[in-house]
């Protein structure tokens, strides 16, 4: 029977003292907004610097207690997939425990920021917790304000 028709869970045997995790697999997707340079004005408002060309070099995501996920970089003509997971040899990994880790993953994002699409994806039973991100690039201003 399906979960919808019978929401009861039956477990046979003695499981006292055991941890049980119950949940649903779901397709985690996050698409970053376009990479832009933001500037705070004297009056407290924020403006976007967009009179030039932003050439991206690399980006990174910071994650905490996270399992496997994929970083997808689409530059408009080609797609690159980078698998990020709790690696063998990481100090926090233990046999019989969930494979999560904390760290930073750096990946190349090369080209004009107008054409770069970066997203994160996961269809694993492990959690994904992104706590920050950033990017590096070169900006060439084409016009100066008056």
C-alpha cells in the first residue's frame, strides 16, 4: 500500500536505543540569480553597477553538515557538472553514520557574467545546507557617470 492510503509505519524487531530517520526524497534545486556588482549609495539605497562587462573567473559555496550535491555551470554553450560530496578521508566521516561534511567548494565559472547560469542540485537522502557563496572576476567599466 502507498503512504497516502496507509500512513502507519510498522517496524518488526526490538529497535529500542536506535535512531530512526523518516523522510521523503525530494529533488533539491537552487538557481543563483545573475552575478552582479552591487554598490551601497550614501542615502542607504543599493544600485547595480552594469555599465561595463563583468568577466567571471570562479565562484564558491560554503556548506555545513551537508551530503552530496551537484554544482551545474551553464555558460550558454556548454554545461559543466561538479559533484560535491563527503569525501573518503574526511575527519568527520564514520562508518554507520550519515556522510555529511562542512566546508567550501570552489569551482570555475569563466566568461561574461551575462551568460553564466549556476545552479545546485541534489536528489540524495542526505541534507543540503548552503550557508554562503561568493565569486571572483574582473570588471571593465565602459562608461563613467556624470
